[in-house]
């Protein structure tokens, strides 16, 4: 049976930044799939078989300790891609990458990306530009964890997630946020309750809505703005 539904538009900013010939080269070789929370894109140490370009949703890069505890190192959405090794000349993944907020992404085989990199200088420039911004995010996140309050960090994370989804509502559990930020669930629960009381967000059965982004910005630390500035360079 033929699916008569028209293809959904691309929102990945790397793909959208490319000239039409380079973009078409990748899109013709891509497989676009839905992403569900908990989907593992790559396991730590895995060979990078694809570059994954999200169109919406949130993918976290996770560090897991020997005792089983884990923490988010950074998050990626439509502004970038997963599979940095392809652009950097490597072969394996550093850290596990896991979908946190549902969305959609295009998978392009590594060999096809390498062929595109050899053919289109603009693709290498775009991928390296994002990689540079991502390194800045990693550095700011490290400083944020060391210096800022739990409320500031939770508010910053919610802002970053809001930036990467379509609309103002997305599904995320408080337990997930607590795990990613290495906080107690009770702490995140208390913070979300206070954010709801101030009218910044609403939260019901895992569905979080940003009601007043300005109030959420007021609660976040300066790292949010610094990371956004790095991404725009």
C-alpha cells in the first residue's frame, strides 16, 4: 500500500544551511525515523555507522560511571547532529546517546556522509561549526554544574529542551531530569512545583508546558545565554 502522505519538512539547521545540491545529496541518502524517549542512538564505544540529524526532539550524550550512575554531558536537537567522529576523522562514539524527548531525525550512512564531505566543503564547515559550538556547551555545562543552584540548572535544561521541540509542550518525567542533572528526584519535584506556582510552566502526567518563557529565563543561570551565544557564532 502506498503512503500518500507528503514528506514532512526538514528542520535540522545543518541541513537547512546547505546549498540545495549538498542538501539534496544527503536527503536522497537519508532515512527519516521517529525517535521515542529511551531510544539509544549509539552505545558508548560503538562504531559510528551513521550521522543522525534531528529535526525535533532532544538527544542526550550520557556519561555512565562504574557504579551505574549517569549524568548528561550535553544535549543535541535540530541545531546539530550525532556522530561527531565522522567529521573529526574518528570511528567510535564517546559516550552513550539517548533520546530524552520524542521527535524525528534523519539517519545518513557514514560512507555517504564521508562522500559528501569530500564533495561539498560547505558540509564540513557546517559540521565543524556545530562541533565547535557543542564543545562550548560541554565547557559551560561543566562550569554550571560546579557553580550554579539546582533551580538554575533545571530551568536552563528546560529552556534548552523547549528550544528543540515543536510547540510549547513536550513529554519529560521529573525523574529523567533528575537523572540527567545528577539531582535528587525530590529536589526536581520541588523546583517544578515552584515553577508552576510562579506561572512559568505547567506539568501534568509527564507533559510539561512552558507557559511564561520569560519567567523561566529569570530562574535560569547565565550559562543558558552563553551557550546560545556560542551556538550562533
